[in-house]
C-alpha cells in the first residue's frame, strides 16, 4: 500500500470508529439529550422525582383556565395518550395556544400539579399565509375524523 | 491533447484563476441577495402563526445550512491535504474556516433573536442549539489551532485532524430534531418536499444561493492572500505585477 492510501485508510477507519463511539454515547444519554419528557414518560415515572424537569406536548384544547389575579394559569399538557395538569404564574409567550406545542419547566408537587417556573411555546415547521391556514381549519372542521388524525400528527412528529 | 487536470492544484496557477473567478461569484451574490430580500420582505405573505417575525427565516436557514455544508467542505479539503499532501487543499480549508464560523454565528444570533418572541427564550440547551454552538467552537478551534503552530505544514496537519474529527458533529446537528425531543421545530426543507408557501420557498432558496456565492467569492479572495503569504519567498510571487 502506498503511504497516501494508508493515510486514507487510517482516516476512514478513524472517522467510522469515532462515529460509532459518539453514536453509542448519545444513544446511552438519550434521556439527557432530550429537552423534555412527554406526559406518558412522566406518568411512567421516567422523569426525575422531587426536582425540576421539563415536560412537553400540546396544550389540551379547552383546558386553559385563568385565575382572577390575571397571572396564574391552569392548563393540561397532553401527548394524546396521557395528560399532565400544570399551573403557571407569569406571562405566557404569544404563541401559547390551545392545541399548540408547549414546553414547561417545573416540579411535581404533592397536589399532583406540575408547578411551572417557565413556559415556552413550541411551533411547528409549517409556514403558510393566514388564508391557507383558514382553509385547512375549515376542511378540518368539515370532517371530525380528519381532525383527530391531524391533532395527533404534531405530537408524533416531535418524537 | 490531454487535459492536465492537476494544473490548477498548484498554488502558482490557481492564484491567477481564483482572481479571475472572484467577480463571477461576488456579483451574483450581491444581485441574488437583493432579489431574495425583496421577495422575502415584499412578495412572501405573512405567516399565519408567527406574523411578520418569521421573515428572519430567510437569513437564519441559509446561514445554518451554509455553516454545516462549509464545515464538511472544509473537512474534505483538510482531509485531501492530509492524505495527498497537497498544499492548496490545506490552504482552501484554512480559507473556508472564517466564513463557516461567520455563518454559524449568524445562525445562532438570528436564532436567538427569533427564539425570544416566538418560544419565549433567547436560548435553550436543546440538542439542535447546543450542537450548532459546538460547530461554532469547532470552527474557532480549527482557526486557533492552525494559528498556534508556526510551521504551516505542521499546522495544516494538526488542524486537519481536528476538522475531520469534528465532522461527526454535522449529522448530529441535522438529525437532532428527529432523534431527540427539542424545542426547535423539525426541518422545513426535507428530501421529500417543503412545508412552506411557494413565495417563502423562493425567497429562501434565492438567499441560500446568494450565501453560497458569497462564501465561494470570499474563500477565493482569502485563499489568494494565503497563497501569497505562504509562497512569499518564491520566484513566481516576486514576479507578480501587483507585488513589484
């Protein structure tokens, strides 16, 4: 083998080995790399107990309730399988909306509620003018079945 | 007559060629950028969810794509230099690094500006953002390592190794939104198609092309300076019109 072929071999083998090693490390750290837990994971006690963590999913439609003080908000985060009740005191991001993505950081308290310190809105990768969005909405309302399918879609995508 | 494919792999011949090529990339870059910005601001419709603020995508996405592609090209050149001992490849790798770092920085900066009004946070330690930050540090590391070794050929070899090792990070950035739960949304441009209004797509592709042209033009200008610097003791440099 010529020296340059040897060097090529070293580099190819080295990069392949490194890629496998990094892949294995990241796979092992899967839960630590992910930004948030899903409600299903929290219910299965995969989330840390007694300390702060993040939970992500969709804001359940019809679950948002504002208290009289105007700052405290109760809502449920759902992944269409399990649902987590959350309470948050503070200003919500503009994109916070029922049926849209959300990531909340906080602690589970004894009252069974997640007390969030921070609520972030998560938007999807679709960009369209309002007319197109309205057309999609009307089409969805026309058929309840398609609505159910579409509501699950964003949750499935984030996996 | 056989074509000599390796004619322009010599710094002395590539120096002239690079100089002639620069305007063919610099001018389209400026024109395309103007067109892209025009479509982005005046033709593309407002977004249903994010309003006007989404328009930062027309610089954020091209910058992010370029920061990743330029890294792979830089690592590719660095590897060529390492394997075949070709000086010009290593010089090209060195020439690309600052532009790549610039695009990585723009990507992070515009991302932060976009994240605050939309997500509600300038920064989160999610997989996409963190791996892009690592990419910026890899660029810095490459530039710093190369600058810290006096002998240019030794510097080339050391920095090449860093660049090659770091290339593992690029697929991690790209697939991060697929593999893990992230706050960052999934890819809008996929191999299967784009989930975007047509005028928005046009604005994005035109600015992407403009960024490509800019990157090539700047890399060519920079590689000419690097060639002059490294070959300053040679006969051909002292015979150049612009030197004498």
